[in-house]
């Protein structure tokens, strides 16, 4: 399809460049013409990056195409105008008046295009003073067009002053144009607004060939570069996700055995004994390892966390521990917890991301002189008369406050700090996405974030997250004690350690258990007596027959037999697709004894 769009005159050259880029594993970049279905010819600038299989063969190319027809037309128009004017000046004949009229009409046409062109245009004299400038370029500079005239590039756009003088010197000496110059900076009149421009510089000559001025065509490619960066980030995350999935499967199987056998040993040893305390340490460490794997999968988007009751003080304490290792020693951290018991309903990784982003920004504001970072957690209640006026519903909340003693936030920037891509950091040091992501997470959790700041007096960010009532300990104990039974369960896992562990855990919960490491043997057991079992628990990734295929075969024999699918991680199965196959529940290993008991009881009672 793409080949058919190429202009016949450009097809061979573009295909050769693309083939060379794929062969040499380099980025593809080219400007060429395409022919649209309506017959219209357009110029495009294309950049792309190839994706390759394990043998290095290209499988696809991903990139961005930008329509540059306006730029090409303008360059061609300026080139033709310049050539015509030079020819008329050289002729100096009796038709001077007619030539002047033609030139005047041409200049009027150019002037008209100047005023509506979607790209920046200007004409500079040899000293880089603005002789002409259109509204688009003046808008890019953040200063009215009239204020540019007669003033130098360095005065009006200091960020490109040095580069402009360097380019002007080369053009005046060589008489040749210079194209594709990229410059990144900030608009002086709009603090916090970053830009990247691509410019094309060409000489304006008199009849003798002497350069008397310089024409400049400027494109704002800020958004294009952002899209390219997002594309590269997406490709990195895809690679990380593939790696994370493989690591998670193997590591979760290992953790399943550690957690399971530790809990079995704990049942046989007093909690107060030295061995009992050490086993509890092992158990805690294994659960922490499970959380890290879950965080890795969530971060790489291989799995989505569901909202759950969270003790915010625990997440904040853990995050503060991580931050101490990354924040400079010149910045002191003070952590005040005024409420240990408050629960919220949310996603752990996202809540942690809110705190880390706010603290990272606070540390950046104090990077030069140091200071104090204060983190405060407390209960808060929004009363009915003030609820909606504050933008949130009345009720109990957890209040998280992050306060710094840094440089503060300018008044004109404070209203924009939650806008995507807005940043006051220098180019290359910030994306302008951190606080907008924080804002989105807080709002998604039904909360609110506000900021108070004055230049030179630091900043205070306050986050309110809805608090939920904690279930009583007695209710939890009663429910957990009820998670036992007398039913007959078939347990299948190709890892011998996990089979042994699962078998014994289920027996201790009161169930009659048959276990095997072979999915084929499991199917044979059901075929021989389909009424024997009340529940099947099977691993997903097994040799010979996967857990999903085993479930399909079992459900063909006995459609009412409940099946629970367990997995260390598999991209082939999700909760939704498993439900569609008739599987009652899909759980991610490793599970604790309590979690296993609850899911088994829930499925059996459905």
C-alpha cells in the first residue's frame, strides 16, 4: 500500500534508501512526494525505525510522516521569486517599468502568503536585523511582529543568537544555503514553554552575486519530537514487558515454593521460638519479592493492578525509604505520620508514583542550596457545606502533604503546572508529564491535589484521597476460619515442589487432594471418573498440554466442574479470556495459604 502512494519519479530512490536502512539497521529518513487517491501530489518528511526478529530480519518499520508541502512550496516560491528578481535587475532595459510592476505583483503575492503561511518566515540583513517577519514566526518567538523590525536575532531570540551568527557567517562567505538546523530553547516571554525548531537558511543575493541578506524558513517540530520520543518509549516498554514476563513466570514459581513451604513449617513451629521468628522473616521477604515482581509487571504494563484497600502509611513509609537513597545528602527528609490506621481504596503502584513524583520535584527545587523535605500523613474530613466548593465530595479523607524549602513556583506558572508537557526545567531535564500524571492518578482515585507556593519560599502540595472503613479484625478472622472444606480437589502443576506444597496446604485446609505433575495424567483421572472431583486447580504453563487446554478438555467431559487456573505469568491468558472458556478463576502465583483458601472456597461456593 505504501509503495503505491510514492510518486513514480521518487519511488526508486526512496525504496533504495529504505532497503539500505533496513539492511544496515539504521534509522530511515527521507523527503519525497506521494500521490493521494484524489490525484493530489504532496511532499512528506518521513522518519522510521525498523524492528527485527532474532535473526536480524526486518519484521516491520514504525515511524512518523509529516506533511511538508507548504515548506516545499514556499521554498520553491521564494527560489523562483529570487531568480526572477535577479534576472530583471540584470536586464535593466526599457521594460524596467513593466518589470517593476511584475516584481511588485510578485512581492504582493509573497506578502499575502507571508501573512497566512503556517510556517515561520523572515528576511534578515547581513547584520541579522529583521527586515521582514511573518506572524507565525513572531508567534513562535512570543513577541509581536512589529517589535522585531530593525532589531537583531540576538535581541529578539537570545537562545539562537550564537547559532544564527555562526550560520550567517558561513552563508555570507560561501553564498550557499544551510538546511535542517535544529535548535531547542524556551520562549522568553512565556516561562516554562519549551520549543524545538527546524530552520532552513538561504542567501539573498544582488545582481553581482554578493549576499545582501538571508532568508529563513522555520518549522516548529516540538510536537513531532514529542511523538517520536513517545514512540521510542513505547518500544522500550514493549521490550521491557517481554523481559518482565519471562522473569516473572520463573521467579513467581520459585516464590510460590518458598512461601508455601514456609507457611507449612510455621504451622509446626511456635511463633515465639527462634526458628518461628526466622521463618516469619523468610515469609515477609518472600512476600516482598512477590510485590516487586508485581510492580515490575505493572510498570511494564504486562498486568494491570486492581484497586484494593491500602494502608497509606505503609506505602508512604516504604516510598520514603526508597527516596532516602536517591535524594542528595544536602536535603533533609522529615516524615510525620499522624494516622497509622487510615485505609484508602486504590492501586499501590500509582499511589507510590504520586508520592515519588512529588518528592522528586521537591528535591529538584532544592538541588542547588539544599533544604528540608517534609512529608506528612494525617486524617482529614471535608464537611458537607464545603465539600462541593472544594471540588470533592464531603466525607473522610487521608491527607498527604509534601512540603519543600526550595525556590518556589512563579505565580504565572502555578496555574499551568498540572498541564501536560508544561515544565520549568531546562531542555533535556524534564518532560512536563510528571505532575500531569500525578493529577490524573489523584483524580482517578476520587481525590484532589492542590498547591501553595511563593517564589523563594518553597512549595506545598496537598493530596486528599478518600478514606474507607477498615473491616474489623473479628470479621476477618471469622471469614478466614470459614475458608476450609471437605471437598475433593485435583491439583496439577508440573513443578514437583509446587505440587507437593499445594497438595499439603489443601489437605491442611481439610480437603481431600489428588495431585500430579502431568496434565495428561490429570485428564486421564477425570476421564476415568468425572464425578470424583469437586474442583480442579491447574497451572497454565506445562509440557504436553497447557492448563488452558486441560481445562477445555475437562469442561467438555463435565461442564459443571469448577476449574481454577494458576500462572507465574502468561501473556496468552487473561481473566476475561479464561472466563470465556468457562474457567471460574485465574490467579497469579505465588499465593499465601490464606489467599489460596479464600479463592478455593469462593469458587466452590459459587
